[in-house]
C-alpha cells in the first residue's frame, strides 16, 4: 500500500508496443465517482484500461488501484470488475455459467455464487435468457452479459470499455442508470465511450486523450477553464439583441457577438466568461435589455474535445 | 540472513497463503478445462491418434482368430513394446500433448478469451498449475485407455495362455509399468509444450525442434540426455526392444539409471519446467491483435 486507498493513481505511466506508442507519461489520480475516458480511435483509452486492470504491464511508471496493483490478484480483482470490449466468450458457455464460474473462482460457495449470479443477471436484465448459450445472443445481450459478469462480485472499481456499444436506447438508459447507482454508492466507475453526449451527462469528470497523451483531465467545467485561451460561447436570449451585441463588442475579451436569426438572442464568444457575466448584470440592472435566458453553449465534452484536439472524438 | 531466518520466513509465508482457496480454484479450473478440452469435436483427431494401434490390433485379432499360435505371444509382446516406445512415446503422446497443452493458453489467445482468466482473483501460478493438471488429466485418461486397450487386445487373442501370462506371469507388472510410463510421458511432454506455448506465439516449430532433440539426445553426453523426456521413459519400459537398424537410436540406453531415479528425475524436470512457465505467465499480456 503506497498510495491513497480510495484513489486510482497513474504515476508517469508509459506503454510502448515495440516502437509503437500506446500511452505516454500519463499521470493523474481519480476519486470515486464516474470518470469518462474520451478520445478518438487509437487515442489510448483501451490501453489505459488494460493497464489499469493488469491485462498489459506498463513500460514505465506505476499504477495503484485503491492502493493495490494487479500483482496482488486475489485482493485486486475482488475490488475491480472489468467489462472489456472483446466480444468473445468461452465456447459453449451459457449466460449463467459465464457469471457463475468466475464467482466460484473468487472463492464464493455454491449457494452464494448462485445468489450473486442471479442478482447480476437481474440487474443486467438477462435473467430470462441466462440458460441459453451466449453464442446465440444478440450483440446487445452479449454486451449486457459481460456487464453482468463485471458487476457480479460487487466491485469497488468498475471499468467499462465502450459499455454502451450495441445497446438499444432502453438498455442504454438502464445501463446508465445502473452506472449512476453504482457511483452513488461511493464507487469508481470508469467508462470509455464515443457517445459523448451520454458520458457528458453522467460523468463527474473526464480524461481527454489524444494519440496516447492525456490532453486534459478533471471536472468538465475545470477542463473548460484549462482552455481559457479558447473563446467560450455563451448564448443569451434577450429582448434587444442589437444593443447587447454592441455592448459586448466594447469589451476586449469578446471576440464575436452574433445576433441569432430570430433576432431575440446573441451568441457571444468570449475569452473571459466571468467578465462577460458581470457586464450582463450591469445591463440587466440598468434596464437597457431584458434578459430571458443565459446558457453556456459549448460547456460539454464534445466542444471541449474539439477545442483541444480539433476532432469530435468519435466514432471510435 | 542465516538458515534459521530463511526457514522462519518460509514458514511465515506458507502460513499466510490461502491454500484452501488455491485448492478450490485449481479444482474449478481443472473442471472447466477438462470440459473444454476433452469433450469437443476439435479433439477427434487426438482420439484417433491414441486409438489407431488398438484398432489395428483389434483387426488383427478378428482376422486371425482361427489361427492362434501361443508361440507368437513372445513376438506380440515385443510388438506391443514397440508400439508403446516407438509409436506412443515418439508420435502419439508427443503430438497429442503438443495439441492439448499448447492450446491451454495459446488457444485461449486465438479465441480471445484469455482475459477472462486474468481478470479473476486467481494467481497466475495457480492458473498454470490448474491448466497443466487439466491437460494432464485429459492426456492421461486418453492414452492410458489406449495403452490398456492395446495390452488387453494383444493378450486376449491367446485365451487361457494369455490370461496366464498376464495374471501368473510378468504381464500385470508390464501393464503397470506401461501405465506409469504413459502417465509420466503425458506430464513430461505436457510441461514442455505448456512452457513452449508461453514462450512462442507459434509453438509448432519449436515443437518440431524438441522432437528432433528427443530423437538425437542419446548421442549427446549424459548430462545433456537428462534434459530429454524420453531419457527417463526408456529406463522405465518393462520390455527392451532389440537394437536393430536406424531405429536403434530410439531404443539404446546410453547410461542406465534405476527406475526410482528415472521417475524422480522426470518429476524434477517437470517441476523445473512448470516453474519456468510460472515465471513466463507473469510476462504474458493480452494483445489479441498481435496474434
């Protein structure tokens, strides 16, 4: 135990496949909650998850998960569940056996393993088809049975590589609700996904990756602040758009003020959002313009991603 | 650190290990692997490899059942020894073990399922032992059955004379030796191929090299011969084959050792190779795209 027993810590981690870079000099620590790994195909998300769970070893650096490493597998894998994106299963296995036998390897007795298996199947919505062979499952069912296996032993850290792939909208919503419920219990949920809107909505923080590097990490708003030099877009719905645009242009940090087509709002691009909000307060108190609504127009993962690496991040 | 400290440390370490958990994990791994390896259509050619000699002897028994000469029994005993030493040790068990044991890990890499084994709270050494025992159980069950069938069919055709050879003569002892040697051959080759599958992505070529080494080892110095599986097996065979022609290289015993030393030596070799496998498994990474 060399690190915080509640954190996931990457210290200067690099992984090279021969001369090919997997990830390079990654350092961050994660608190409990939902963390999303976001990045385009080949950015190193899966490599990072495989490093985290010991499926591959780092070329440099160290990784601690709740103070443990995969070199202590008995303690480590009682705490960690990993739903990989490998869509392959042991030949001939049924959904039930796929969850039951790993639980027996955890050391659970027959009854306890059966109880946990049924519970996981229920949570993943797979109880009805559990006795069928996995080979006959649809893609969404295979995804859910993998998820059921990952959560069956009640891990403290749940790692999910593209967990929403292949799921229909209802199953997707149910899975997201499940992740949120797990995170609310004080656990770590680490998700990689190219469906940015969904991870944006449920994430406590993001790790943005590009070409093997972590380009930004933290809460979505914190990450946004890290890119101060890039103008932020703020949408203001108001009664007198022309006057607001004129006032905004007088400020040095405002680089653009565009009146909306309907004439009832302005899209402002500014390098200092706080100063702009102060201006809005003055305008409102002066009674010059009636403000209906103010909202950041690009405070989501997708926009931040575009700023940082000039890509929309997916599809992976 | 003196010897006493070392012993105390070893005892402390041993007490800290969850041996019961290891035991139950190994039994579960063996169960799953046996189901996966033994009862599968992919293994039909191995069943054939094991049973071909028995089928030939059965044909011989059926065809020649009206022409039984008791004097032939001694020759048939030599033929049986040849089948075990030349066919089973050199080909049948060798290739079956190559297929069974290399598939334990490499097969899972090909099927992209090995990560499931690496994501459970099982030490990788336990995984190696569990898979090795499962492979051993499959190979031993198959080849002991085949050798037993060959033995039974060889002497069954001689009726009461055959029965007398088995129960009143040296037959039963020979059967015991054959079964022991067969089991050791399965475990010996199994350990070698398990290690090769962890060392090489394609263990077929190194497997052929091992086959060559097993064949020519007798012409090397005594210490080098001890690194071959057949060196130990030859000393345990109950019937010597006549040394004739080029096949003599497979039968000569350059430096005789006692059966006890032969068994112990082979078990030590197996443990050493398994220890190497335990070391290698820690370096193994899940990189299916590289397969």
